[in-house]
C-alpha cells in the first residue's frame, strides 16, 4: 500500500493593513487682521497730513503746484494707506509731536481755539453764514430741497487750511470767497452741477479753501467775489 504523501501547507494571505485614519479637514483660515494701512482715515488724519504739506510748502520743499496736487489727494483719501505716500518724502515731525520751530510759529500765527467743525443745514428752507464770522477748520453744508449760502468775503480766518464739505440734494449751495485766497475743489455732480472756480493765491500764507462733496439733482457753486479782498489774512 502506497504511503500517503503529506499535503503541503498553504501560506495564509497577509492580513489587510489597517486603513489610515483620514486626516481631519483643515480648519478654515481665520481672516487676516486689518492692517494699519487699510484703516479708514479720519478728518483729523487728513488735517494732520495737510499740516505737514503746509510746512513743506512754507520751507520750500514743495512747489505750489505739487502742494495743490497733494492737498487735493489728501481730502480724497479714504484710508491711512492712501495718506502715507503723500508725505513719505517729507519730514513728519508734526505727526510725532516734535514740531519744528517753524511749525510752532505757524501754530502761533493760526490759533486753533475754535471747535473743529460747524454744520449748516437747509431742509425745505434756507441757511446763511455771512458777515464778520470766525471760520472753522471744517464746515459741513447740507441742502435738501433748500439753499445754503456761505459768504467768506468778510470772515475771520484763524486756520489756513479750510474744508467745506457740501451735499446738495434737490437743493443748492453757493460759496463766495475773497479774491486773495486759494480756492480748490474736488466734488461731483450727479444729474446736477458741481462748479468750483479754482484759484491759487500769490501769497503762500493766504488761506486755502477746499470745497468737496457732491450734488444730486442740485447745484454747488464756489467762486471769488469780485472786488472783495481780505485786508489782513489773519484777522
């Protein structure tokens, strides 16, 4: 009887490797913090930059044309990042509180004891500012189905840089200035008119009036009044 051949043992298949645990989904990235350059600029920020530009003009660092271009950009700027390049090539001591002697002298010439702003509102009516009055650094004029008249021909200028921000909706704003001050404008008329007769005074120390804002179905007009001149630019 033949001997029974031994049955060879078969190798068992290797056990399947355990499935790797799926990596957790990455958490959504937190929004990047707002940088200083992206912060909205305030009126005080714009005024501070305007002061630096005024000092640069007085010291001969900027030509009048350059100063006018930069000042216009100052009052159109929305963020701090738009303001910083305008003074990047200039000494900025006033921003750090270490004002130069010329800056201190300018502060004595143009005292700032008044409140920063004044509001003139005409809604279905009128508002007038004229005669001998002390002009604030910033005047806001709102005309809605009404009219605002601002007459600066006999005003007392205790600031050199003046901003008049205007909103006219179905209304009008009229601004009259002396012939020997600088007048600049940056605004828009939307189905309306925004007419500013720009002019640069020959005296570098003369007040500078910036008219900004917009008119919607309304009108804004700013121009020198013929024959009206300030006898003393600081009184």
